[in-house]
């Protein structure tokens, strides 16, 4: 991988990058290297110096983009979670909210199969944040922004499906995050004993859709029933 060796000086480039383009390129390479370093050393064991070495840059290049290890990891989290959010929004554009909820068990299983290392790093970061007031405030702000973004999408989906929930959009966003995280962690701990389909079953009841039994399967072209 490119981040295991020092970058060679550029040789007569065919197109000169602007200062902003070079800064963006450097930042992305640092984030790529940070993923490798955090996965290898864990959050506590990683350092900005190790990231600089893995990326093939000087420490100054890292510090000019990220003042602290926590800031760097938050950037890694935002990029990863932003990708997940974009994927979820794409699915929501193609399906009703009720159909999307029914997919969540499969999404949890896929995430556990492909992103275990990052999810364990996130747990490490949570533990570090619980001991650092500034870090805790920064992490909490990210979740507040998530709820503010997801809440209106949920409310719009409920309205489109003509479902009345006992919770507002922000509360449902909180419940999705909390229950989904709990199911995911238990799935990692004992994958053979925890059924990821518990998540959509629980959310259907919380959102107001009722039990899944008797509901036409979305894959078979069914639609959500009207619920008063």
C-alpha cells in the first residue's frame, strides 16, 4: 500500500495542483493512513507521529491538518459515518420508511461482517471520551447533528406511510442509534446467539408499524399497510 513508504518528490508534473487541491490530497492520504494505524494499534496506542510515518509525511504535515489525535479520529469517523449515511439515504429514496426498517437486520449483519475493526475503534473512542470532557462534548455534538438530520427524514417517511408514532422524529433517531448500537455490540460478542432481525422487529413496534407478521414482503412488491 502507498502509505507504507515515503512519497517520492514529484517529477515534472503534467498538471500543477492548486494549494487547496494539494491540501485536500494530503488530508485524504492522512485519513487513509490513520485508518491503517488505528486498526493496527488501536485508538489509545496510535499517535500522530505513527500516522505521519505511515502516510510518508512529516509530523508537521499532520499537525497542520489535525491538532490532536482525537481530531484526526473524529475526521475518520465522520468520513466513515458520512458514507454510511449516504448509503442509507440512497436506500430511503428507493423504498418507503417501513421497507427500510425491514432491511436493518441485514444491514447490521453486513456491517458486522465488513467493519468490525472500525466499530471496535469507535467503542475505544467512546471510552476515551467518557474520561475527557472536551472529547465527550465533541462526540456528543456529532450525535446531535445526526439526530437533527435524521429526525425530519423519519417524520417525512412516517407521513408518507401514513403511520402515527408515539415518538417524534428526533426521539426515533435516538432510539435507532441506541438500539442499533446495542444489537451490533451484542452481535459481535455472541454472533450465534443474537439475531440481527431483532432490530427491525423492535423498531417496527416503536415507530408504530406494528409486528411484521402478515405484512407483504417488500422484495415481493408489497407495500406497507395503512395504519391509523
